[in-house]
C-alpha cells in the first residue's frame, strides 16, 4: 500500500469510528433544501425553476461545514507535525486528506442530490448534468476548502473565517455548475459548462495541494 | 535594531518623496476634476452621466492594480522573508478595498440612469464584487491570529491564491457577452474614446495612482511607528526587572 493510500485509509477509519461528520453534513444538506419550499412557497413551477441553484448553493454551504475539522484535529493532537517529518511530501499528505474529506462529505452529498432534486421537482433532463456537474464540482470545492482550512489553522473563529475566504473562490464552480443544469433543462447543450467545471477541477488539483501545503508549513513553523 | 535597518532607509526615501507626491496628487486630481466636471463635453448618448466614468474607471483600475501590487508584495514577503514587503502588502489592502468599493458604488449610480438598474449579475460586476470579498477576507485573515507573524503569512498565501480573479476581471467583458461594455481605453488599435474625454480620464487615473502612493506612505509610516513603540515598551518592561516575573 502506498503512503497516499495509507493516509486515506487512516482518515476514513477515523471518520468511520467517530461517525457523525458525514451524517451531519448530509443532514444539513437535506434540511436546508427542505427549508426552501417553506421560504419561497410550494408552487411546483417556481421550485422547478430554482432547483439547480438551490441544490448547488446548499451543497456548497454543506461542504463548508466540516472544513474546519480537516486539519484541526491532527494539528491539535500533534500528528500533523509528525506527518510533516515523514519523507512523504506535505502536498501528498494534503491530497490524501482532501481525498478522504471528499469521500466522507462530497460523495454522500452526491448520493443525496437525486432524491432532493426529486423533492424540488427538477426536470428529468437535468439529472445527468446535475450529477456530472456535482461529481466534477465537489472535489474542486474540497480542494479549495483545504486551502482555506490550512490558512485559518489556529485562528480565532476559524470556522466562520474559512467560509469567508473560500466562498468567493467557489463562485465560479457555482456559476458553471448551476448554469450547466439550467442549459440542460432548457434543452441546450451543457457540455461547455461541464468542460469548464472539469478545467476548474484540474486547476484546483494543481493549485490546491501546493497552496494548502505552503499554508500548513507556515502553521507548523 | 537590525530589523529596522531596511525600514529606516524606506522611511528616509519616503519622507523625501512625500511632499512632492502629495502636491502632484492634489494638482492632478484638481486638474482632472476641472476637466471631468466642467471642461469636457457631455456624451451624445449618456449626457452628463458620463462624468461618473472619470471616477468609476480609474477606481476600477486602482482596485485591480492594488490587488496585483498586494499579490506581488506578498510573493516577495514569502520568498525572501522581506519585512517591508509584508508591511506594504498589508497597507495596500484597505486602500484597494476602498477603491473597489468606490468603483462598485459609482458604477451602481451610473447604472441606475443608463441601464435602468442599480445592479446586474453581469460577469464584470460579479468578478469585481468577488475582488472586494477577497480584500475583506485578506484583512480578516491577517488580523485573525494571536501571533501576528502567522496572520501575515497566511494572508500572503491567500493574496496569491486570490490573484486568479484579476485576469478574470480584465477579460470578463470579452469572455462573457453581458451587460458591461467592453474595454475602450486599453485595447488593440488604440483608445476608442475622444481625446477631450481621454485627458480627464488619464489625469484622474494619475491622481488616483498618486493618492495610493500618498496613503501607502502614511500607512507604512504608522505601522513602523507602531512596531517601534511596541519594541520600546517591551524593552522598558524588561529593563524594569521583568526577569523574575513569569
């Protein structure tokens, strides 16, 4: 087993035994989406129209929830410093932790999405695009989130701050994610928006681990 | 004291430049405002509302310029651990945020009579709003740590990551064909506006740029003075026999 896999397996095992986090994130996602019909009225036409936006915004907020725990626990008990001392590059450590984070939050969100789309009455044409977009977009959100989580490590009120830092950077994902579903629902071609989402994912794959590792080194200095 | 070696030289140069820059700034702003408000013609379509542009466009340029400068200073601070670059980056942030805010407000005031709306979710407007959020995030992050050194470095990394937004703002009007008009001054084939309007625009741009330098010098001076006071106070505490205190 490579070091990367070992680290992912460790984080998954920790998440599994501590439970809660994934369920909380999905619970937040479901409850927040269920609030919208109360807020804007249950007319099917309105809900159908705003469904892509609601799902994307709520998924974005839900993925912010668990971010402050991404490095915090390891930083507090000192295992992050031990990980820094291992021959494994810190960038790989970050990539492993982000992978585990996505598997425990992004993936459950992805699974819950079709059910919630059904509740909001999303047009059938939108489902495939919504899921493809989410599959490309949520890893990008986790990677952007990792930068934020590493930057605020040890800050006062880090949990609020991380949202303030990451949400502006996440706007492009939201624009193209929701835009793709809107296009698909209107019978237009959504490929361009999905391709841009893919490009954003590739860019964050490149930038995320490097920037987050740089921020972690500052935190551990 | 070697920590202040470099800032001391900066202070000497800055103090020598300061009066000149202030006077030039006041002159170019006065001349720019005279041309912008009185001596330039009204637009054949926009009427007198076009005069808002003489504040709006330079403010937008300065918003982007300040962010670029902040990212550059941050990179220098991270790579060479240059203490002065750090001060410059942090002093730039509030100025840039103010220019970005001015750009958004003046654009909104112009948009009401021209577009019939205070705000539109257009690509240029949205990316400029994100720039303002990035400035606010930078300032919040820099102040969020008990250890100021840590806040500085985190904020520097954030400034570099957020720099991806600057090219997006610049080319947003070309990539997305939405409400905001495309570039008319800095473009291939020369400016597309008449020289009678270009003159006040450029004067205002120079005035804003000099204003940035003036405020930057004031802020950095204040920061250095604050650091000196802190050092002196600590020295006074130690001299007063703080050795046996915890």
